[in-house]
């Protein structure tokens, strides 16, 4: 077991590079934070790109994903009222929700973005399939965007900040929530993979996830619910189960995940005060099965758990711990437990061996 007491990771080096560029830009009287002029008129922050094929692909992908998920969810609600629904549809919903949420938290987030643990190729492929079953775009872009979020949290250049849009313009009122929740997916900026894609573009598991992502969306939204309906009911249950346990479930998982970017940067409590607006939020933690302790996560981004005290439950960390015990994953990074010192400050608990030595 590795105790990750060092909050720094590679994203800090990138952040330092961006700060340096920002300083240079300010010294040259450039507009604050807008460092790369492209396309003549549009400027975007360091680490972002504007327009071109990447932006067209991003817009196309999220247009297809959103249309199908929202269209399928509206049809699911109509179906519930018109034809009703029962345990077959909702048991498939719950099982699918669990699997896709594990894919999001353990896959997209902890494995691909933060490299919380190492694993074998077959296990990596299994995690990639779970990840893409949530259909939130490819693991490659998800992880690169997320690394940019950590490197530039709440600053110009954050991929989905409630403070600045993709071009570095300050946000106000409802647009703060809108941009960090969903708006950022529909502007013409993309994350520069030459900066944030290191260790991703050359990783065969990441590229497997990237290339096969539409197939796993199809399996997750159509094949899995259809087979579930056939196994536990009959052909007449197929359409309802696809709509409810396929599209509506994937849309629910997406909404909860997007809330980590929006709600967890607006509402909740803060234990650590060096990470902008990142907050711990109990409701989001329940719904994400462990990723709602987002302030903790910004303190220890590479940790396999975001719970830092005995009562901060993190079911996805429990899954990683089980896999670690089974020998399926290794070199897992665990944040230390925290406790309050005599001044009421949160401090890491001393590892038992060190505490004994000190005694
Ligand atoms: Zn965050
Ligand atoms: Zn993270």
C-alpha cells in the first residue's frame, strides 16, 4: 500500500508553466490570461485550443450524445406514464447505474485521469469498457479535460470553471452553474493534448477506450437492457427497458457526474482552503458512490479514496481496495487519514509505525 502524502502531481508542473506564461503575457500588456491568439481574433487560455477539426469533432460528439440521451430520456418518461414500468426496468436501471458509475469514478476519474493504481492489460480493458458504458465521450478527452481542471482550478484555463468560460471571460449568475455543468461541452475550445495528453495518447488502453467508445455506448444503452428484458420478462419489455435502463439511466449518471463540476464547486463545505471553490458535498457523494468529497479530492488528487476520515464513506474506494486485495490492481495510492489537532486544525494522522517510533 502506498500512502500518498504529497499533494503535488504532474498537473502542478503544468499549472506552474501556465502561471509563468500568464505572468509573461501580463508583462507584455496582453489581455489578462488570454495567451494564445488563434484564428486572428479569438484568444484562448494556455492549455486550450480554438476551433479546427478537434472542436468540430467535440461539438459533433456531444450533440449526438446529448440528443440521444435526452431524446431517449423524454421517451422513457412518456413510456412510464403511457405503459407503466416495473421491477424488470428498474432493476436493470440500478445495476446499469452501479456499473456505469463505477466506470466513471474508478475508470474515467481515478484510473485514466489520475493513475491512482496500476493494473494488467485485461483488467485495464475491463475498466475501459465499464468507463465507456457511461458514454461521456472518450476516456482520452475526459482525462485530458480533467487534468486541465486540476492544473488550473478556478483560474483562466480551467476546463469547466464556474468563474471563467472557455475563452477566459468571467461568468456571472446562472451562467456560473450552466457553464461548469454543461455549457463547456458546447463551446469551440478543446484541451491541448500536447500538454494534457501525455501518458494518454500513447497508452493503448486509453486509445482502445477512445476508438471503441460508440460500440460500448450501443451495448450499454441497447444490448444490455434488451438482454435483461429478455432474461427476466419477454420481448414485450425490451423497448421500455431500453428507454428506462438504457437512455434514462445513462442520462442520470451523466447529470450526477456533471454535478461534481458544478455543484461541488458551488455548494458544500471546505476542509482545505488552497483549492479554489472545491467543496465536499454529501448528496453528490451518495449519488456518485464516493466522488462528492471533492474538496478532499483536490487536496489528494491521486488518492484512491476521497474520504479522509472514518465517516467519509467512499464505496468506489472500497471496490479499488477489494481489487487490490485480490491482486487485480497494485501500487494503489492512498491518502492519509486526517484528524483534528489540539488547535482544531485538520492534519494527517501519523502512520502507525511512525507514531510508535515517535512515542
Ligand atoms: Zn474540481
Ligand atoms: Zn480529479
